[in-house]
């Protein structure tokens, strides 16, 4: 298997990406760094990073935050992101990992790697820790405006991912909504509820109110991309606000500092549990090949995890299962 | 001033409501408990609650969770909620506090107490603690589907409330959105952004992503009722999930329990800071008189706080300011 990695995506590129690739050698697959070969070699040499065994695929430019997303298709077709995506589309790599701009990654993945037949829209998802088992949030930002049938497909896509990649059995699906009753929500949720309830390809257990989302009682939370984005970022923001408030408690006095030191191993475990980079990046699901969007602030460890995720996903049979399920769905609609 | 209190609203009625009313006597205003006089007297006697100085306004029935919201208007016009709202509308009370069902309280408040001239839709809001100062979230559930002009009014309503009731100077308004750039969001947010930016009655500082919402960098977060409901309940759910995970850390061993005991006063302060019942209930704003929807699980302390909030609000001049600002806005549109 060959995994292509965007060497120039994200805030810490290229050094942390190179280091992440080196860490990911442990998985035994062929890794391919995509980006300016000259700069990659220089960076590796300056920082004593040993890239032996890792291939380099040259690309002249970089997609940056200020580029229009569509530039990935033409104006910046020579960017590391674009070259990597084309390598995947051409079968020269089995999956692609990038920490570059989300909008460009979504547009490039959709137009270059292309959708699985029957998929209306690829979705961006994230595995998020909860008090119990982690859950998958889909869509968390690819499609701000959705139709009910899209949410219904997201449910299938999310369920297959959790089953095949994360090993969940018969994942419980919830629809993010403003109440538990089936008549709740805007027109979108009301209609999506009916489709989800009638869908025998998933284990839909009902509406999930905001307070139920992080409870661990749902394995897949389905939302339009606007709502999903709010859920994802509010989760990040609250976790960090609460942690900083707790730190204040710990640093109040000498004795509280001592007490906090005693609790340190437990708190580290807690922090670890809440760290969702350990599940990798955000899968862009619904494509013919796996594309993982790693967080823009990814360090080497996060890149390594995203590579492992791309490998697991590539091996998992998600794509084949979705082609079968959603192709069937489309046929039935026709 | 006379504050009417629904004696039969919420999970802990009537006992906790009666106790809350007794606690609220300290504010020196005339309190009026609304509900079956017989049952109120019996409950007070059985539990040794001294209701001296508190009036009772008899009402035969109760709005419960299973009633249709509209029942408050006719079928259950003899309920404590309906009688209380009519007392406010008739000028027999200056404000109303209820922990009864939200849908019925919204419908009853809108149709019985009625809107301020110029207000398109009353909104439900909540003051939520943040790492710094608390912020107001508006709308958090009254209007699942909104038009851009409604969000623009919510911004004015929320700003006036924070200024007049909470004492904030020139409150900073943010629009809950899926990105910081002004073109972000669905059509609703894109259009609302333009209106907010052009509105000289508010201090609009831009879009607030999910992670910015609890940062304390915004004093008023404007959202449609669907998104606001998700934000409110996810905040509740995450805070409680994180607290229970922390408890696990504390109860891991004898020594961690000792350390946690040392930190207890600080943690209590933290818990206190996060407790939003101290700001009262959820104001239903945009009405001719204050109506406070207290949490369904309110205890005596929460009811007392909601009464104090109703008094502050009634004195604050919010209604007059909104009549002036939103009446003017409507005139300008005509």
C-alpha cells in the first residue's frame, strides 16, 4: 500500500509532517511525501530527520490559507495538495493525508478523487471522545446547507466507517436536533427523521439533543455541516475553557499545587482521553479513495495517527461497502 | 411591584416553588403564588413553609408536559400558567415566573402578554457562564426557523437586556457561525451578517465560531433557535460529562481522594461559576412585560434567583428601550 502525505499542509509544515512520516514508518507501508523535493531534503538535513525508505513526489507550489479553494483544481494544479490528490486518483497512491486548508481539500477531493457512484455529497467527519466510547460526527463542515436525503446518506457513510474502521458493531445513529420527539427541528430535521427511521441500512435510535451528543449513547451523530461545525468547534472551545478554569483552581496556592501534582497522572489520562488527534484526522468520506484532512495545527504525532487511520481505512472495505449500499439506494430511487 | 409565580410549574412543584417564594421575600416586593389555593395551603402546612405576606391567586388546573402548547390559550385557560399570564397582561402583576413547559410558556406569553410593538418574534435567551464574563445566548429555542431580520432584532433585544439588566456597557455582539469570514454560513447567516453590520443600535463585532462562543469575548451570541438550542444543551451536556470524568480521576485512589479534598473549595468555586441558575431563568424577551421561564428542574434557590431576575428586569427599562428602538426600526422600514 502507498500512502501519499502532503508535506506542505498545515501550520507546522514541513518539519512536523516529515517527522510524522518517519514515525509512521512503523506501520510498514510505503509512504510518499508530496512537495518540493529540494525543500523537503533541505528541511530533513537541517533537522537531522532520516527520510530513508520514504519516497518523495515533487510538487512546485503550496495551497495556502489565502488561496481560493478552487485554485486546487487549476491555478495551483502544481501544489502539493493537488499533485497528491491526482496521484491517488491515478492509482499511484491508495490514500492521501493533508493538513492543508479544509475548503481546498474538500473541493480537490471531490473533483479529483471523485465520489463513489450514488453518493450525493462527500462529508467531513471527526471521531470525538465522549465520557464513554468516542462517537463520529458527520457532517462537520463540508456541506453547510443540506437536503434530507444527504443526511440520510451521511448516516450510512458514518455507520459504515464506524463499523469497518473503528470496529463498532451495529453503530447507534442519532440525528442532532432541538428535542427528542420525532416532530422536532426545522423542516430539514423533520424530513430527515422520516428517511432515517425508514432506512434499514442503519441502526437509527432517534433524535439526539445537544446534551445527548457527548453522552456516549450515540455512535454516529448526523448533522448538516453548519450544525456539525458548531458542535465540533463548541466541543473544542468548551473543553479548552474548562481546562483553563481548572488550571486556575490548581494554581491557587502552594497546597493546591501539591494536590494537583498528586492528581497529575490521572489528569494526564483525562487529557489523553479528550485528545481526539489520537483517532487521526477528519475523514472526507464518500470518495473513491480515502482522503484524511488532518488538523491545521497537527504535530508529528497527529500526522502519524492520520497516516495509520488512512491505512486502516484503506484496508477496511469502507469504499466497497458504500458503493454497494449507496449504489443500491440510488438504484431503488430511480 | 407585584411578581406572579407559577406555583405548579416544573418537576419540583409546588414545594420548591413555595420555598423559593419564601426565600425571595428578601427582595421586598409583593409576591403572588398562582395555583390551587387549597393545594398550596396544604403543601405549606405539611412542610412547615410560612407563606405569610405572600398572596395566592387561585387557579384550578396545571399545564403539564403532555398538554399541547396551545392549550394554555383556551383548553387550559384555568391553569396556573394561563391565569398568571393573564394577571400580567391585565396589569395585576408586573412580571411572571414559571418553571412550566417551555412551549406553552412561549405561546402563552406571546399571545396573552403580547409583543412590544415592532417585535417580530419574542425570543428565549439564557445567560451562560464563560471562562471570563457570562454571555447571553439569544434565541435558544423559541424560533427554530428564523429570517435574517429576526436575528437582527434578537441582537438588539439581547444587547438591551445585557446593558439594562446585567449592567454591561456597549455589549459585544457575535453571530454564531461556521467560520469567521463575513461570507460564512448558510443564506440565513450571510444575510443576517449584513443587517447586523449595518445596525447602529448594536456593537456587532463579527461572526463567532463554535470555539469562540464560550470564550467570553462576546457578550451576546445571536443564533436562530435551532442552533441556539444545540449550543445551550451541548454546553450543559459537555460540562456535566467533563465533571463526571474529573470525578473519576479524583476517586481513583485514597491519595487522589485526599488531593481532591484539598482542592474542594476551589472546585466548589469552579462549580459555582458554571452554575447558570444563579443568573435566574430564561427571559422570554420582546414582550410587553417580563416573563421568566425557569428551568423545569428548578429548586427553591433557582426560583428565588428567577424572581430576583424578574424584579431587576421589570425595573430596568428594557421594555421601554425596546419599544423605542424596535418601534423606530419598524417605522424606518415602512
